[in-house]
C-alpha cells in the first residue's frame, strides 16, 4: 500500500488551532504563551491549577537494540497516542523530545514520527521550534566565555585589583576544564580546537599563561544545560542546578562551579522561557508536549520532567519515550529521570522489528542509504530465531525494574505472518504481557488499536517498581553493576584517567549521584559491531565525567564522540524551499 512521504502527509494534515488543542486538556489562553497559531508554551503554574487532580497512567516507549535505520520508536509513541485517543476514546497526551538539527540535516533526518503517526507542523518541530535549543547554545557558550575571561583577567591582575572590581580569585586549572563550546550542527572538524591565539602580554611583558589552550565543540544537545532543562522541576530547581554545574578544578584540586564564576544567574535568565514545554498536536489531533532534547548516548535521552508532570495531571494516559534501546534510554529513564521526578511508570512498550531481529541473528550489515539485503525482505525464520535473544534481554531488563512490558512489533510491508507469530510466541514466553503487531506508520491510530488495548491492560497489572541500584554505592560499584546486569558484560576496565577522575569525584562528594552510561546504541555492549547478545567481553571505561548540576556521573565507554560528523550525502542536500508556495521540500 503506497504511503506518501512524511512531509507530504504532514503538509496535507488538517491542523487545528493550538487553542483548540489546549481546550482538550482544560488549558485556556492565559495558561499559554502563543507561538503562532499552531504551537504554544505552557506556563508551569498550571501545576498548581491542577494540583488536586489524580495522576494519569505513565507509559514509556523504548526499543530493542536498533539497526542504524532506527526501528520506529517515536512513530510508535505517536501511533499509540493516536490509537488511545481516536480508537479507544481515552484522554491521552504524548511527551517527546525536541530533535537536534544536527541529525535533522545529517543521516537520521527528523524525529517527528513518520507516515501517519506524526507531530505537526513537522517542519516547525524539526527546525527552530520555539528556540529552546538556541537558548541552550547561547547560555552554554556564555559559560565558556566566562571561564576564559576569568582566567584571562586573573592572569593579568593582582588579588587587590580583582577585589576592587568585586571579583574573588579562583585560579582555575586550565588542564581540568571539561566545558567545551557547543553548536547544533554535526561538524567533526570542531571536535578538537585551540583557543586564545592573541598577543596579550602580562605587565612585565611576558605572555599570558592561560592562552592558547586546547578545547573543542560538542553538539548542543550534549550540553549539561540541556540535561538540566530536562530534569529541572521548577524555576527554583533550574537555578540551583545551574549554580552547581562543575566546569573543572582550581589549582588546589577543588571543584569550580558556575556560582563561583558568577554566571549562574545569567544562564538561568537565558533559560527561563525554555523551561516551559511546547504544546503541539499529532496528526489525529491529540495534544503533545515537545520539550528538551538531551543526547541519548551522552546524557539521559529523555524529554522533560515538567512536561510529564503537567501531562499526567491533564490526561488519563501519558505516552513518553526514552532514547535508543532499553539498555540506554529506558535504564536512564528509570534510574535518573524517575529518581528526580518521583513519577512511577505503569507500563513499558518495547518496540521491535523483524528487520532488527534478523540483523541480530547474523544478517548482513544494514547501511543507511543502501538497499536492504534480501535477507531482510524475504521470510527467513532461521535468521529471525537466532536474533530473538536480543529481544529477550530487553524484556528481562524491563521486568527487572518490576514494570509490565508490551512488545510492539512495528510492522513492515515485507514481514510475514509466520515471522510475526514467531516473535509473539517468543516475547510472551519471556514474560511480556503481550506482543502485538502494529501498522501505525501506514494506518495511523487505527493500525495501533490492538496495541493500545494491550497497553491499557498492562497499565492495570500489578507492578513493583524499584531502581536498579542504591545511590550510596560507590561510583565504580554502580558502573560495574549496570555493565553486568543490563549489558551482560563480564567485567569493567578503567583507563588511568578514569581511575583518577573517579577518585577526585568521590573525594569531592559526588559519589552518591546516579550513573549515566555514555555508550553506543547499536549494541548491548560498548562495541557497535557486537550484535545479538554479546558474551565474554569487558567494558572499557576511558573517561568519567561529572554533570553535577544535572545530577549524574557519566562514564564514557569505548569510542564515544560528543560531536557527530556529517555523512557523505547528508539530508541537507535534499532540502530546499518552493519559491512559489513557500513550502519546505525534500525534508524526509
């Protein structure tokens, strides 16, 4: 059944005025800052307005280990939302992340869903939206400038001269600075740079001792400020978290934070409007919050707590999603986001595809932009059976947290009934509440009707949610437990730098923070080439960093980059504007 392109479907949609969408969840114009006709910022004080309302059901959508093409997690989130609303008549709301424009203009393309399960207007969603990512970029780079400025002036002035200007000497050690600059595009040439090439001299004519220095750029969504935006529960909490951000050490080895540098207040001012979630709509008219977009590999990869808090007061069912597979985004959703929000999930939807399971069974390499091998387009029960173990590990990991799980088999045109049945029997045999084929990409909410019914049933099942580990464990103990229990690793090794960092963070009192593992999404392990259920390997930790303001420690496993590079033929080469109609063309 032919389906138009995503952008053709989105541009043909019947967009409702955002005030009409707001009325569905009892919001009025005074609760909103309108951003044109089809999107609006929602004031956080609506939480007081609805404080006495009971909480809705809380559903997280995650996935098995994906192919590089992705398995349709956002599409499933929105298809399920549409089915709960349109097919079952439930009061429902979706809560998803705002995408980075880095992937939008690279291989991945946008993140508004796909087919007939999308957020609209999709062009707004995938581009500037309401400017939150730009606010993060400016605030982050203000911090970078403040750090270099402080070192510059301290290198040139006495303590007395600094005090006359209201400044106390910090003596930041340049070698310990972990705060790069950011930009929201993929640009590998900026990963490592040097700054400070100038002719400035000290009073005695000698060169300034802090310049030049090595640094780099990260993609904006990897900024700790983005992680903070997603985890802050109020403006007060945002301000306190920003003040706690540690950017490095002084020359005595003491952590230096943004409060000491004097920039925390200005950063909060730049982010105050970004703290409000953006209200949009699905193709079938259900309300949706789009808010925050922390990088799923590096940060916790989940949308904001405040969006979920509001949604759970205005809807009976809230469907959110966590980035990448259950070993990354879902584990962080539970162990980081749920710790800070106090919200307890009622069910998990685990997205799988026959295509991905065949890859985990030893199928040929899947490459974006290249045609799929016939192993993926023809029935192959043997290959599929060999890959089911990856699904089993993810089911086990969900159940480890005490939450019911529904497996959604996201259907593709080449999948056969026999393949679907094999996945269903296996998933239910591993303890899934149900395993349902869903065709929401091609059919919208109607195609996810059976999935919605299963999710409603799962939300009524008894659960016993608990975190994976206690916070009073040491940093290494928590790292090693996640590696063994979630990834199946035999052990963990630490580079000397990582050992040194762990010791410094524990000495500084940061050892009781949760762990946010930074690793590839293409394998349960640290190595993207290890498919299926890898065995007999150890996890190498090459570096350990602290996002103290966000409230987690993040170990870097293997070769992780915080600044992606562009592909040979990136998506931006197809994007243009129709000068007669003013419509964007070529986007996905």
